[in-house]
């Protein structure tokens, strides 16, 4: 049974449908995270440990509506990512909306500590994109299994990488983390929206936060909606208007 999601704000509604949940998702860079009540980003080392049925449903819908899923290489390893595939229902929805069956998987890695023989590449339904720095060594290992975008010098220039993705028609980007990549996107000032699920648990411990790094100044955001699935809150924020 599909997890029930109700809208609490701005217009209350019960048992919101999938189409209603994706109807107003615009283009741009959207970041998706789950956090405990006290701000922990992982449970037993994985963000998936915090995710409940409602969060997983919305997670799938965000993938359904995007052109590309961007993930840092560390998160790919820690969370056990496989080939980027959406559910059968999402694949049908995408085809009906004149989109490819599955989104592109864009993996960000400065050091290229990835296995070119991984299922992520060899069983991908759509050729992945590997985003790395211009001075990264070992790029040639991946040219047969992925399209490589090399930007910046010692560090990845994420703004330039996003420009190259947009040039390919990939305008709706969903970033699934991790915290270092989110922090780098914030530093590049390219984040348009944040979808954040608050899981009804207290983790304590030394788990990190959803974004890591330094900003010259805080980024203002505006609340778009508040959803509820059981005791989980699903919040959506967008860049504040200046």
C-alpha cells in the first residue's frame, strides 16, 4: 500500500495524489535530504536508516520528475547505490510526459575513487555522467562507461558543470547529497530548492548535518509546503526572493 501523504500547508488536503505532489516542481537545482528531529543526517551511518514509507514515496516522485540525479561519490558508496532506475510506475509516467524512462545519473568525484566496472556504470539504463575536476587523474578509465565533464582545476567547478548539463537539456537537477556536495552547491550559489524530511527520531551522537562547508553569508529560503506522512514532516523550501 502506498504511504499516505497529507498536505498541512498552504492549502490543507488529505491523501494527496502523486500527480498533485509533482505538479508544481519547476526546473532548477533541488536538493533532497532526510534528517532526525535533532539534526542527525544518518542512522547507523546511512541516511536511508532515517527514511520512512512517506519519505521514500516522495523521494521516488522527485526522481520521477527530474532530468538528472546528482550524487557525490562518497554517498554513492556509503548508501550502496546501484544503477539509476526509477520504479515501473515512474517510468510509465515519464514516457507519458515525453521524458526518457529513467533520469541520467550524474556522479560527482574529484578523486575518481570509483570502480569503472561497477554496476552503476555497466548496468545503467542511461549512460551516466561523471563530473570531476580538470586535473583529476584516471579519467580515461571511465570514458567507455560514462560521459565525463571535467571542470575547474584542482576542484570541481559545479556551476560550470551545471551549465554543461543544461546544454544537454538536463535542466531539472535533483541532488541527493551528500553533505559535502550540498555545501559545495551552496557555496556556488546554485541551489534553488531544498526538500527536507524530518524523521520522528532523536539520534544524538556525532552524526553530521545535511550541509558541510563554509558560506560567506547565510542563504535565505522561503517555505513552499508542509506535508505529513504519519509522524514524518516533509518540508519544501525555495530560494528567497531578493
